[in-house]
C-alpha cells in the first residue's frame, strides 16, 4: 500500500484536495522561474565593452552611432545608456537625474516575479503542514469511531497519507527558495551595473562636451605661449 501511495496517482488520490493546491503553486513557481531565467539570460552583457564602444563614439561626437550601438545592445544597462545619449545636450546634474530615473524604471522589470517565487516558497510548506494536520485529524477521528481498535497497518497508512502534503510542500518550497536567492543575487548585481553605467555615461558625455567647449580656449592659450616664446627668442 505504501508503494502505491508513492506513485503520482496515489499521491494525488490519497493526499486530498490540498495536493492540487500544492501542484498549482508548483506550476506558478515554475512559470516564474523559467521567465526569470530567460530574462537574465537576455540581460547578459559585458558592461565594460559596451562603455568602451560608446566612449569611442562620444569622443568623436558621433552621437548617432552611439545611439545606434546602445539601441542594438540588449538588456537594461544598454537602455539606461541610450536614455543618457538621447539627452546628451543636458548639463551634468540633469544628465545624472536622467540616468537615475531610467535606472529606477528598470528596477520593476528586474524584480518582476521575484515576490511570486518567494511567495510560493513560503506558502507551500504552510499548505503542506495544513494538509498533514487535517489528515492526522481525520485518521484519529476514524480510530475514535472504531472505538480505538485499529491495526498498526491501517494506522501507519493513515499517518503516511497525512504526511504526503508536508513532503510535497517541502519538495516545492526548497527549490523555489533557492531560485529566489539566486535571482535576488542576479538582480542586485544587475542594478549595480546599471548604476555604474549611468555614472560612467554622465561623466563621459559631460567630459566630452566640456573638452570641446574649452578646445578653442586651449588653442588660444597654447598659441599665446608659442608667440611669447618667439618674442623672447627674437629679443635675445
């Protein structure tokens, strides 16, 4: 009888209606996990290479090419860089605000379905415990109805049936919580990359613009120094 209970059909039949609740939680958690796996796989990008490529275009004042490269790159980091390049004409403080707002808009996308995965990992063992307690109550109620006269085999089978939901609940909860911790770490690292890319883009654009603005002044200063040296040499 125990071997029959170990089969999937036996678990569903003997575990009671809460087994279906646990299977529903497992299905929801699996869908969320698969979605997050695809999201973080698409969001994988080498931030250093992206910033180097964008810096090459920005220094040449080729903002159209930089926008095209940022638009082609996948993931939230590239979208934040693209938002900064769209408003390259703003001052350093305004650019910083733009990148912060763009990064904040990406946070809900990064943290999407994480609460659902955590909720499944927390609810599954509670539902399993509830099913076990209800099963134990039903088992002891049958024993009391029979006047306390029942065989060890029947009592063991009843307790085993009651424990099915707890086993299923923990089976669902443990991997879901591990996935939650994994995705939480990935999300924090991705948010850190977004902040880093935003800061780098602000400095990159602002420095390139300031360098262009001060280029004529630097040329005049260097020309003045050369003419001064020439006059000194001529005087000597």
